């Protein structure tokens, strides 16, 4: 409880203390994650030293604007997934969300993958990038993060 009561800001985090980062989902992260430079720094540093970067559902919004040290987008040329635009439409929130996150990732060069059916568990692993499509993918994604950590 003490940790929850005294949450630190991203600029207070030494990424070297962590082997992975896991971006959780929910529509709120569409606002909170994309332009957070502290989260981008932590993500870039973990990824570039071979740590695991992961997300589930809308958590991939935290990867949307993350660039590597060479200036390229972390997601460019990488296989990944996240909550699909089709799932936004089917849940009738497509007119409420601030942007099409799936489309944004594709514009940044992500090789976006999705399950054949909406709302089923689906996880994509691309070396040290592990992403899950929707809330139903959280368990599978978590297990694959553990596997990736064991291999790093």
C-alpha cells in the first residue's frame, strides 16, 4: 500500500532497475500514454538493452510515439497487435475515442496483426516486443512476457 500511496513519476525511474515494461489497457491510456516523454524514455532504454517491452489492449498507445535512439519508431517493422479498430466499432465507442490507434501504429510502420475473430485471446511476440490484442489476451500476454524474460 505504501508504494501505491507514494507513486513515483516516470522521471524518477531508473530504467536499469527493470527488465520489462508492461503497458496496461483501458481507454484512459489513449490520453495518458502517447505523449508521455518519461514513459517513452523508460521504454526506449529497456528495449534497446534487450529488455522486454509489452502491452495489452489499448496499452499499445504507450508505444505509438516511442522512438529509438536513432530516431526511428520502436514499432516500425515489428509484428504487433492491440485493440483493433473493428473492436472499437463493435463496442460502439469508435465515435468516442480520440483517435484510431490501430491506424496510427500502421502509419508508423508497425506490422499490425489481429485475430481472425474479435475479442478472442491473441498475442504477438516479435523478439523482445510482446503485445496482446484485447482484455481477453492479458493472461496469454503475461505468460509470453515471462517466457521472453527467461530467454533474455
